[in-house]
C-alpha cells in the first residue's frame, strides 16, 4: 500500500475514533486512552428505566467494540503490520481497507469465517 493511501486511512481512522469517543461521552462514558468507563448508577425502580438502561448499555458496548477496533487498527499502522490478514498473513487489498479500514481479514478469509 502506498504512503498516501495509508495516510488517508490513518486520518479516516483518527476521525472515526474522535466521533466514537464523542458519542461515548454523550452517553456518559469516560474515555482515557484505550480504557472506557461507564458509570453504573443505582438500581432501577421501574421496568422502563431498566429497558432504557439496557438499550444504553447495548449502544455503549457497540461503541466500545468499534473504539477497540479503531485503536487496534491504528496500532497496526504504528507497528507496520497494517494491511496484513490476521489469519493467512497475505496482504489485504487496498480497496477493502479503504472501504473498511478496521478490517483484519482479507476477503477470502472473511468469506471462509462466515
């Protein structure tokens, strides 16, 4: 992968990380480095509060997963392993990485994993 493409992907990942961190903060989570803390709150006193809390936790868990994938991709860029399939070790196509910068598997391995 050429340096310009890698720089563009890195910039896209950093922007996505900032967006995810803002969304987490909007939900009351605290982001420090790779750690995300969500206040636990007290016991729910109604079914509606419990349902709302469950929805919030589901949203935050999804954002945490996305954040972890972004941080891992940025780490792979930093250590020079970005763009290699985690399963077979072959190069992931630049088109796949541009479409899904957090990808860890090449198309072939991803299809076989499904």
